[in-house]
């Protein structure tokens, strides 16, 4: 399968998923359970992505390196109620410093 076929199939799949969402009756979307899931699902997906990108390796094993320290520093900055850009800057600075030191 060529790359272009994979791209075309992915585009068609994305379109069909979007179309399926538009085809759902409004009454179904008004249910409290679905509303709660719609609020919580993006948070869960972002947390899972963060965990995989922070602690994962190419070999599927667990890694504790500078990325984990940067995430911990960001968590501390959040606990101290720092603004979002400061949280990002702290995480970047800690990660870069540890990588520069060979960690």
C-alpha cells in the first residue's frame, strides 16, 4: 500500500466519522451521560498522550529521563498556580538543563 492510498483512506475515514457525528439525532446528544463523557474524554485522551510521550520509548519500555523531570517541574508550577506560559517555560527549562547535563 502506498502512502497516498493510506492518506486517502484516512481522509475518507475521518470524513465518515464526522458525517456519523452529524447524523446522530439531537435527542441522543442531550443525554446527561453523553454530555459528561464529552466533557471528560478530551482530558483523558490528553493525559494518556502526555503519559505515553513522557514515559514511553521506541522499544515499548518505561523510561524515566529528563522528560519526566520536566513534567514534574510543570506539575509543581501548576500547584503554585503559575500562569500557563510559565508552566511551559519551567518544563522546557528543566528538561533542557537536564539534557545538557547528560541526564
